[in-house]
C-alpha cells in the first residue's frame, strides 16, 4: 500500500510543479500584455493630440 501512496504523491508533486510553471507563464504573458496595452494607449493619445492640433491649425 505504501508503494501506491508514494506513486500518487509523486504524480501530485509533479502536477503541482507543472501547474506552477503554467501559472508563472500566464502571469508573465498578462504582465507583458498590460505593458503593451499601456504603451499602445500612450501612443494613441499622442496621435490624437497631434491630430487635434492639426485640426486647430486648419481653422
């Protein structure tokens, strides 16, 4: 019985390690996407400001 219990524990530990690695990768991806989104929003804001300045110059 001890043999089967140790095998089950081994599988559980391996699954926990794999799950932790997957969670770490997801967090890294989310962090990168947030950074990219913030940079994109900043650039869109700059372009919008430039566009409004050009519109003001037309008048």
